[in-house]
């Protein structure tokens, strides 16, 4: 199960308290209280693993280590260990308390999420010419604590979209040797599947239905994944009673969710073209053409029909590597 939206609480470590201590060795009298160690900070770091947020499915509170207290004989407390939380590239970190949102866009990118508290000074740090035996010390400062929402938005080169059961998962499997589940009923895909076509990341976005932008079916849960997809491969099934209407339904849901989505670079494919006679497929293609939409027929059991699709992918790949 892909976890793509989760709320957690993070708390950096508290600083250790400073010590009040005096040297009892003759001729070496004086304050020797050490300072407390710094509390551990919490960082987020981008990784390629899209399932990284699953670590927070049951672990809703993350605590960094506290700094250790100072001790006598000038012994400062150890600093608390910093905590690095791995999250997928494409994750947006929402903090209502800070009134900000930050996105992790690169593998290895690291940001500070909660700063550990400073350790308190021991009485050795308070000595002076007028106060040779200070009994003062400081408590450690409290580490930062925040309610954080982590929202994953896939960053894919190509997103496969369309109504349920149009063959997106099957096409992904053929193109990338992915292992996406396929079956002849709606909503087989309940979470995005990814595959790699050479340097390109392809995402099979779960099927959308009319009203998805209002939360029907799988709703906006997956519409948001399309926001970061560079190019859309829009599949309509040749088995549909009205392929053009199917196409318009999905386009309308994209527009309602985010108008900019319908401006993305899009290629339209009539899938399962092997299920119809050539004349019927030709009528479907001409219908799209009359509506100023260029559509290409494809079938996963017909390698020749997939050749234009491969050419399009290779062109996208070439443009990506040259930019």
C-alpha cells in the first residue's frame, strides 16, 4: 500500500542541563561543572524509494535524542544524535505552525525540520574575577516540536491516464517490465504503479471517473499525482461505446482539479485496438480527428502498433537527456 499523505509529530531533543560542581582537590579549588549537551535535531532527506512514507503509517510521533546533562570535573554532556528521516523525492512538507511548506525535489537533499535545544551552561562557565565560586547553571533549552503533514506528489516523466480498465497497467508492464496488477474490472489499480523506460519514469495513475475532482471514486487522492507529471499518455478503450466521451470526461476532471493540467503535453491512444475491426478503429480515429485530436491505435499484443509509441518515448527521452 502506497502511503502518500500522512500527518506526524516531530520533536527535536532537549538540551542537557549544566552541572554545579566544585573541585575538592587541595590547591585546585573552584567550579568544575560541565555544560549540557545539545539536543538532537531532526532532518528530512530525499530518497528514490516511493514507499518511504510507510515508515510513518503507525509511527506518528518521532523524537530525537536529548542531550546529556553536564557533570563534574569539566565533563560536558554528550550531544543527542541527530535524526534523519528518509522521505520520497516529490514530498511536500507542510507545517501549519511555521506557516510554510517545503518540497524535497532531489535525492540526497536534506533540510532541517526541527532544531535541537542548546545545552545549559555548567557553573564553570559562570566563573569570573568577582565570582570565583559560582553556584549558577542553566537548564537545557527545549527542542523544537511541530505537527507536520507529508504529502507525496509523484514526479514522473510520463503519466498514463484514462478511465478505469482502459489498459494502463498492461501497457506499463509491457513498456517497463513492471509488475502492476491487471484484471478485467474497474479500479484494479488502487495506487500508482511506476516503471522505468530507459531514463524515463512512467507512472500508471489509477483510473479516474466522472466526479473524481469532487472526491468520487478514487477522487483527488490521485489527481494530485498528475500535477507533477511532465507528459500525459491518455488512453481510451476501443471497447467503449463512446471513446470521445470517455476522453472528455477525464479532461473535464483534470480541468476541475487544476486548469493547468489540461495544458500539459498530451498524447492520445486508442487502446485494445485488437478488439475491434480495422474499419471500426478507423472510425474512432476519424472521430477524434474531427475534434482536432490526434489519436493513435495501440494494442499490447501487436508490436507494430506500439512502434509509434516507442518513438514518442524515445523523443521524450532524448529531450530530457539533452536538456
